[in-house]
C-alpha cells in the first residue's frame, strides 16, 4: 500500500470555476496540507497570477508555472526555471509567419504583449463573443504592453521568455503549427485548439513535477495528478495516478486512470484513503 505524499493540480478547468477556487477546493487543499500531503499547483499561467488565484499562499507548497518552465514557492522563491532565448523566439515566430500568429511572452511575474501586434483570437461561448485571452489583458498588474513590434523587441539579445504563447489566425491551423514547432526539435509544444504554448525542449508540467519529486525524494507511485487539458497529459507520465475532470479534453479523458465529477472530492478520497494504491499502470 502506497500512501499519497504529493498531489499536483491544474488550475483552469480543474480547480477553478469561473476563474476562482470553489469553497470545496479551498477546503480540500487545506485538509491535504494538514494531513501532510504536499500540494503542487501545475499550471500554464505565469507565476504573477497564480498566488492571486489561490488567494492564500498557504493553500499550496509549490507552484509549477508556465507549463513547467518555472518551479517556485507560493511566496515567490524560484527553485528552478527554463527560458527561450531571443534567437529561439525569432525562429518560432518565423515558423508562425505563414499562420499569421500573434504572441504573448511570459517571464517572471509578467506577460509581455506587443501593442503593434495584439492577440486577436476570439471565441464564441453561449452566443457571446469573448476575448479568449482576456486574462492577459485584465491582469493589469501582471501584463505589460510593449511599444513596437516583436521584431523590434527581439533586437535585444538578452530578451528571454519562459513560455511563448502563440495564437494562429485560424483555429484550424493551430495543430499544424504545433506539429511544425515540435518537428523543429528544440521546443515542446502543448496547448489546445485555442493556442499553442511553447517551452524549451523537454520542459513540461510533467518534467517539472518529476524534477520536484526527485529533489524531495518522493517516488512516482506516491504522487497523484489532476488535470483537464492536453497540456496536463505530461503529468500522467510522472504520477502514479492521473485523474481527469468530467468535462476534460478527449485526450485527457482517454489518458485518465479515473474520471471525476468532483475533483475536490476525488482528491480527498485518493489522498487520504490509506488503502488507495498510487499506481494503476506499469
């Protein structure tokens, strides 16, 4: 019997509802930490916005941000990070040129956007047209509009980014663009039909979870992970059990060891049930 020692949670679509933690999620996180389970938030968001979404830093032990490019403490201490160079970003944008991509670059506690090349993708939800990337525009204290185009910005050879978010002009082009980026061999391309999230080669939520677990000497079978989207799939390879929310992406549902109607309830059962086995897969 393997006791769960670490629980890793995606935020959007997994713990958050309408952009906020539910009371059930807050209660669950508090109970897990009180019972000695290390809580890890694994998200595509940059580290500036995650503590704000958690409200209370005491709800988590570690943060994995920017799709695995950063491991830090909720209080801000950086434990590890990976970046893309200015040249790598230029090469990525060259790949995106046929798709008329627009971009957001995340670094430290800020997401950088070009005033000259704003993100344009919109989505329709329940008949309402919404900016899909509203969170980058609405976090006024964590976003920065840069004067000039990306070509101007990347003239600075010291410019680096932990994650480059790429939005194709047409949603149907996103998978093709991601495939081209992956074929380059220098990058990891994840995301969904809405956008591509690009990090350095081998960098993902799963790789960051594995690095953190190694440092803390926690075996894979003592880890359970929770997610809902394609960029959460890498967590599956480094956790004894992967649980998907009911309304997850098709790929996440197919990969899941368990599908849960309520992530907070499932987490409490798995993490506090001493009879629960950590690993269902070889």
